[in-house]
C-alpha cells in the first residue's frame, strides 16, 4: 500500500514511511575560511581543510590540498567532522555530495550534514541528497541564485523508512551504482584513448606527412629532427599576417554594434561558425576593418591563467555576419601562395607548435604571448599541394574520431541519467528489491 507524499518529485510512497525534514533528523554545519594572508592559520600537517575542488568527482573524501592549524580552527570556530559526515556543496558545483573519510573541516561553500538520530543511516542520507539534486537546481534557478544556504538544505523533505530498509537500500545502491560507475569509467578511458589517437594523428601528419615511405632529411633543428624531403622549416611571420585584437567587451555610444568572438569561443570551439551565440559589443571603424572575421581565418588564444592554455586555435568556417575578434586573441591569415589556413590550424594543434607557444608565454599569475613570439613560431611546411592533402586528411579522420567521442560522451550522459533515476526510485520506495521486499 502507498500514499501520496504531496511532494511532486517524490510521488507515492510506502504507507509505513514517514515524511520529515533534513534539519529534524540531521545536524547541519556550515564551514568557513581562516585568514588567507595569515600563514599561521595554515599547516600542511594540520587538520585537513576541504574545499569544493577536493570533492569534485569523488564520493569519498580522504585528503585535502590544505590543512588548518588548531589556532585556525578555534579562531574561526570551524566545524570538525568525523568520518561518515556528508559534505554538500552549496556554491559552484551545487548539489555535489561526498562522504568524509577522515576527521576534517571545510570551507564556507560546503555544508556538513550528520545524522543526529540512530534511525537515519548516513549512506541512505547521502543517496537521498543525490536524489534531491534536481529539486535543488529548480530551487536556486527559480530564485536566480547561483548558490544555496543551510536553511534551504535543512528544509528539504526526507523520507524515513525503517533503519533495516535504509541499510538495504544503501547496500543496493552501493552495488548497482558501482556497476554503472564502472561503465562510465570505461567510457571515459575510451575518450582518453581517442584524444590521444587524435593528437598523435595530427602531430604525425603535419610533421612527417601522409606517406610513411617518403625519404627524410635532417631539418637542421635538433628539437624538430627529421622532416620529409621537399619540406621546409620557417617562421610564421614569413607566411601569414598576424594581428593582435584590442576589441574589448564594452558597448560604447557612437561605435558600431558588432558580434564579438571571445576567448571562450575560441577555447571551447574548434570551428567558429555563424550560429554560435556571440556577445554583442561595439567597435570602431578601424577595429572593424582590422578584426572582422572571414572564412578561413585562424584564431589563437594569446593570454591565459596558465601557460598550457596559451596557443589554443580555432578555424573560422563559412561566412560570418558582422563578427569581430575580441581581446586576448590573435588573428592569423596565411598567404595563399604558400600557406593553407586549414593546414596552419592543424599545425597549431600539434604538440611541436603548442610546446613552442607555451614556452614563449611570459607571466607569473597570468601568462601572455607577445605578437613577436607568435611571429617567431617555427612552422614545418610541406609544399602547398601537400598542405591541402594533409588538411583534407585531418578534416576527415578527426571528424570520425570526434563522432566516436561524441557517441561515448552521449553514452556517459545516459548512464548518469540512469544512475540518478535509479537512486531516486530506490530512496523513494519505488524498487521493492532495493527495500528487501519480496
């Protein structure tokens, strides 16, 4: 027999189950942050201080990047959790849930949740919070918030079946979610192998060509090594125009409205097409003349918080309507008589080019490339006909790899949805097997 819980996402529940609030059955403790600029608060050997990054993609937290001294704990009245405490992310990765495996404290973005009654099993509570995640997303999105607070989490409804049923459900979900997680990890490994294959394919094609039997010669540059006969090594400045954009995100009265291709567009999109959602900004006539994008343009990230993110390239494909290149980016256009833009794009994706750009970046907390550093990039250049052939080959073969990667990413999303649905069904009493009911 069942009855209506009067909670939309929970629905009908077994008649002997009760509906309560998390704050009635569990203690909630918000974390805090000691003085960041006072080194006396921090100690690697001190009490582990958990941040959101320590929880990410982990269901069991047993380490932290930083530790806090006893002084730091006392002066900030930081909570100290025991193993089994549930950690719940209220900012950033809202709804991320993990179980504490060691005595530790946590920052202000995390809520510690501990059962205060022996009638609430901590693993059942963890799975309940996972099941509540979508309900929480609707809550903070409806309020145009990007975070939650302890009161909102404490007021969440929770079902309380008999303790034996909670244990049975927790054991069932441990077993079944482990199987799903194993499948997810396998898919992620496949994606990693596809990424490696793609990177190796690009590097091989743009540095050694498509004919494995082609005679080779010494390039004269130690770190480049041998290249096919008939190929050359030369600096980018002799084969392309290079422009560094100065168009910011501002809208200034009297300037021309434009669609702005930003850093993130280039960083996350290998192909820049007209259907992307570009930011709206303004530009001067001179900026429009210099930085309006046309099909075939190669775009390059020139500034970043890490040197590894320097030199990410994207290719403009097809005509664009009034799109201008934004700040922190460079525009490259190969001379049509000796450099195919698609080949340039693929060469920039190769390890040998990325390493050069990364090493040329300067900075401490933020890294950047000077125009001269971009111009000094050493390109490995086959004859133009071979550049076209290599670009065609890589367009075709990377597309096949990308399709396989997309398929695996889609399968991962389906598995995650299955995992979420399984947890929700189990903790709300919809799976008799999970409850130990025949």
